[in-house]
């Protein structure tokens, strides 16, 4: 369960069990049922049952010994920190998706405004309405620059995540 260290004895992080699995192992050794452990640690029940079977069939303790060993309280604290980091990551992804959607809407609105301006310009030229044509020709560069600005401007700083 602890992974295989290479010849130098270094154990790489991707070979170590996750905090959730280590927490599950501690809870299973403390006498909790696999169902309770799956609910507490938020790991699929099938994986917890495999872990329970491995713990009961082997006499070797899969958790690290000595100074590297973590007790249940430390594992709970580590799980809380992991959950908080995951919440921050998800919040950042949600904010990024909102900004992307907002920019896509602005881009579409800008394209529609440019298309409408082009139609008005052609209609003014065909109807010999020179003032309307002049206004639409003056607005065209402003619309194009506004569209380019909306796509290239730097986003504001990410707002703080609300508490709770």
C-alpha cells in the first residue's frame, strides 16, 4: 500500500497512498465499519472494502511508522486542508468560466453591433441618407476597437471567495 521506493529509498509522492486512504486505514483499524468509513472519508465503498480486506489479511501495517506516522487527528486536519484547497480550486475554475462566458457574450454582442452598423451604412447609402451613412461610418471604427478591447483587456483581480 505504501508504494515501492526506488533503489535510493526515496518514495515519490505519487506512490504514496492519498490522505483519504490513510485516514480510511486508521478508521478501519479503530473498528469503524466500511460503510461508516466511506461516509466519513468520502471514498467509494468498494475501495474501502478492498482496503478493509487488505488490512485484515495482512499483518503488515500500511501506514508509515515512526515520525512519519499520522494519527487520526492529524489526518482529519489534513483532510480539512485538502477540502479547503479543493474548494479554492473549484471556486477559481467557476470564476474563470464566468469570465470566459462574459467575454463570449461581449464578443457576440460586438459582432452583432458591427453587422447592424454595416447594414445601416449600406441602407443609408442606397437611400441617399448621407447623415445616417456618415454616423455609421464614424461608429464603425469605434465598434471594432471596442470589440478588440473587450477581447484583449486584462481581467480584474479575482474577487475574494465569500466566507461560508
